[in-house]
């Protein structure tokens, strides 16, 4: 009798597990979405420490793979604009430094999203959820500044902090930084299912970079030294862009190299589910 009861219990558990698995498979089928992101972006670094200061337009294209109601794989291509300008600042130190920049950022990222609530467009039980995400990204930036003729010039190739010169700064010579960098994307927001194939997603995203040169500012001023000279390899334009007001001496602080730059955006995504074969999937 006990042996029979054991078999019955095992059979019931097996049937229940199978039914549960089949039921879950019928209720949710992995699907793919494509979306358009529109929003605004800003940067945090040596030339700005205030969130949402001097925002500029941002846009992106997104492919999202919903593997179940909780987890989502996402690939994203994003175009972001960054800038900061101390020339009109009310901060005395910033205005005395007088630096500014702008930079386009082109980013390719892969991310994993987690939905706090079960989410399934088209199912009236799961129509919205807050979510978070993290991942890895590769981006290209190119800081520029306006010269005295009103022309925007690329700062990295000028070496405004004495890069690629033979001048020693605290015993070291400086190398030119790369315009291609890695970052860690992270953020979150809210997803809202308008219908079975259309979602509206509100999100805030931040990018932790591993460079201090989004703004071309990191270490110290290159000159003039005690003799009144700049590194001989620097062009006149590089000297002018390094210290536009001409008020700093060699080795005076230009930035804080111990703190890496960040960039962030806030936006809305309109996401559309592709025509997946969902025939026979009943809710």
C-alpha cells in the first residue's frame, strides 16, 4: 500500500511538473522587438558635476529579445551628444579655467534586462513593470572646442595636455588617449504594454567609462614653465586650446585624473514586436 501511494505521488508530481512546463510554454513564447529611442543626454566630469546640465539630443535603435516574462537580451546602437561650457559659468574657478567642449558619442552595447514584475504584452495580467539593466558597451567619442576664429577643432590630435611631447610631467611623458573606449551601461525604467505588439518604455541610463578624457581634460596644464616656454612640439593652436585665458602655469591642476567621466541619458522608446509565429498560443 505504501509502495503504491509512493508511485501515485511520484506520478502526480510528474504530471503536475509537465503540465506546468507545457502551460508556461503555451502562455509565453520568446519574441523579438525593434525600437526607436529618443531622448536627451549629458555628461559628468571635470567640466560639469551637475546632473542634467546642458542636455543635448540623443537617439538610438534597439533590438530586444524577450526570453521570458522576467529576462530580456538587448542590443542597442546609440548616438549621444555631450557638451559643457565654462565660459559662461557663474563658478569662479570654472570661469577662471575657461574651458569648453562638445563631443558626439557613437555607442554599441549589449545588455541584460530584468523585469521586477512579470511582463507580457497582450496578456491583461502583465501589462507593465519597472525594470533594471546592465551590460557592456563600446563607444567612439571625439572632443572638440571652438578656437578664436570660431572654428571647431579636434582636441585629441592637438595634445592639449602635452601628449606626445618630450616634456616631463612629474617624471612622466604623456601618451595620446584613445577615442575608442569601453563602458558599463546601467539603468532602469518602466515598460508599458499598449497592446500585444506595441510597448512604450521610459528609461534613465548611465554609462561608467574608463577614461577621463570625454572632455579632453584630466591632469595638469602644460605651461608655461619657469622660463615662460611651452613644449616645443605643441602648435600655437594647441597652446591656445590648452589654456584659452592664458592664466595658468605648468603643473597647475587642469582636471582630476582620479575620477573617470560618465555620460547619461533619459528617454522614451517606442518598441514594436516583430511578426513572430505565435499560432496556438492561448492565454
